[in-house]
């Protein structure tokens, strides 16, 4: 834990900062791998089933549906 003291508007303010840096275990890494594989499998199944996939465009900051033919429809 790290403590920082500051004076804001004439008041002493003390802030405690707790570290969020956790050591990742091998089981955490395995879980991440399984989740990624499940997502890729679900996307592949949706494409094969000709179902639109909900995605997010980081450049436009907007969600959209991607259809199997490649068409993107923003909502």
C-alpha cells in the first residue's frame, strides 16, 4: 500500500493506493486460452450458420452487426 498526502482547497487529503498488480498463475493463463478458443469457436459457428455477429468498432466507438457476407450494419 502506498499513501499520498495532498492539500486541496486548503484541506489535507490522504489517499491510499492499493496495488492491483497480481501475479498471474498458470491456471489464469490456461483459463484465458480456453475463453479465447471458445469465443473463436462461437464466431466460427455463427458464420457457418449465417447469423450476424455483434462486434465493436474501436475507431468509430460504435457497435455493429457483421453479416456473413461481410456487410457491417451500425446501430
